[in-house]
């Protein structure tokens, strides 16, 4: 059974992330407040490797996807000056 939760403002910023307080119901029905990340700022790391997860997902598996491998690298000066391919 999913816990009930209440999301409130204000957001705060910590190094690399924005947080907001959230109240959830624990398994005994009591209230418990937690800080929850609402947005990442900059790169994240897992096991020493760059790991940038999505900020939200419908499943745990989708939340653990490393979006770093899907990021398009910025255009470099050398690629901007290269000749277009002929068709």
C-alpha cells in the first residue's frame, strides 16, 4: 500500500540539488517529514562515474536510467568548420 504524502514549499538549494519538504504517513499511520530532491543542478555521480538520473519517473527502473548517455555533446569548433557531406 502506497504511503500518503503532502508536498509543501518552500524549496531550498543544497550543493547540486533543490529540495522540498514532504510529509508522508509511516507504516503506523504517524506523520514523518523528509527532504526530497525536486531538481538536480549539475552532474551527479554513482560509484565514481557520472550518473545523471531523470528527476521523476513512473517506475523505479525508469528512475535509475543514466541520462548522461543520452545527452548530446556540445558542437565543437572543428565540427562547425567541417565540410558538409555530399548526398
